[in-house]
C-alpha cells in the first residue's frame, strides 16, 4: 500500500476541483481585492522586461503629477492667475500622459493575467497526468482475492499495475468521482438553504406589507 501516493492523488484532485469550481476570473478578482497592488505584478515590473520601463515611467509621471497638483491647489487662480494658468497646463499635460501610461499598463496587466492563468492550468493539469504515469506500475493497494471476476480485476489494475491490485489511474478516477459527488451534494444543500432564506425573507416582506395596509 502506498499511502503517500493515495493522499497525493486525492489532494491534487481536490485542488483541481476547487480551482475549476471557483474559476480563474473569481480568483483574479479576489487577489486584486486582497492585494490591490499585486506583489507578483509589482515584482514583475521591476524585472528587466518590456513592462518594467513603462512601469517606471508611470511611477515617475505619477510622482510629478502629484507634485504639480499640490502646487496647483496651493496657487490662487485670482491672485496669481498667470502662474496658476501655467501650472494648470502642466497639470493637464501630465494627467494626459498618466492616463495613456495607465492604459498601456492595464493592457500589459491583462496579458500578464492570461499568462498566470496558463501557469495555473499547467500546475493543476500536469500533476494529474504526471503522477499516474510515474506510478503506473505500482499497486496502490491490493484487493482480496476472489472479490471481483478476472475482467474486473484487469480493469481496476489498468493500465500497468499488477493484476489484483488497484492502479493509480483507478484510484484517481475514484477520487474524482467521489469529489464530484460531494461537491454536487454541497452545492445542492447550499442552493436549498439559499432558496429557503429567500422564501422566508419574501414571506416576512409580504406580511409586513399586509400589516401596513391594515
């Protein structure tokens, strides 16, 4: 029996199921809410790649813009109109450049998110194929002799595990099926509870409206 491989396959299937159920969009949105300035994205912008130059330019423009904006707010448009107008033109010019760099960085961020999604898919899918391939000859555990007919033992040991044992592929399939059933069960219970709460809330609202009419 190989408890480590059994637990590893089960964990891989659970993680893969969770990621697929949650979805990449929800995960990205959650990361952006928890980390408004994503540490990974910030780190990438400091690497010697094409986006780092745009990121450095954006930081520089933002610092200049904040400085000019503070100076503009401190200048009276009535008492020092000429100075105020000059600073205002500088302010508007910097704001226009800053908006342009923001659009460029947002496009780069979108491409970066696509790469991250690709990496996440690889991280979840590669182990699902690599582990069964690596341990394809190993028996996960043995089934009692005579419990199943020959053809059933052959299927359970497919593709290359010893006859009479459970292969890693069969164990993976069993884990996937059980996880899917549990996931559907939890989703169904949650849906029933949510519908029940909605119905109770609607009933309370209707009762309140009837009392008001009386």
